[in-house]
C-alpha cells in the first residue's frame, strides 16, 4: 500500500471512529436526559390495604377496591372502602376514596387522597414505592389517622371481591 493509500485509510478510520464516539455520546446523553425506559402502566384495578399503626385506631386494617388511571407521570384514581379489619363492610359503609395529584418519579409514587365518610371527609397522602409491576408498598398519613403502612396489589379479576 502506498503512503497516500495509508493516509487515506487512516483518515477514513479516524472519521469512522469519531462518528462512532459521537453516536455513543448521543445515546448516553439521550439516556441521561430521558431516564430509564418506563415501567408498566399503573392503570387498572387494585386492592389497597392500609394498616393504621399510629393513633387511636392503631391495629386497624382498612381495605379498598380502587381503579387507578396513569397519564405519563400523573396518577389519579377512585374507589370504595371494602373491608374493615378484613371483614367486608356493608354497602352503606362503602365510602368513596379519591386519589388526586399523584406524581410518579421512577419507582416512587406520591399521591393525595380524600376519603368521604358519612359525617366528614378525611384527607391525606400516600407515599408508595413500586416493588413490581403488580405491587406497591409504602406509607400513608392523614388528618384523621396519624398514619401507617399502605400496600397495593393489582387485582386479579377472580379475587376482585372479598377482603384480603
């Protein structure tokens, strides 16, 4: 190979390497800017169990059937109280639960809630961590109950009714 041919080969090799480095840099920048790929959408039917660990009602477990709706990083939902201490509540006691202003950041979900009882309304906050596409675990705090643990599992339609 002539000196001119070697020079041309090295120039082509340098251009190819530079293009490869630029492409890799673009991919890294894209990943850093956009973050990791999104996990499964949280929209759907869920079973929510809140265990009150603080205050006058410590030891009480309250269950809800809820429907969550995810739009990008926003989460909202509605549902009804279904259980009190793992016993199904009567229809008049199936008070509504509304989940508002939910924000999803990676596996972290923080959302406000409003529980409309027959006599008053309770408000509070959920702080969940996604442990799988079908379960979230975390805490809650409210103005009526000091707080406790909160667990959500995606509802299997065969077990949608009943207490867990």
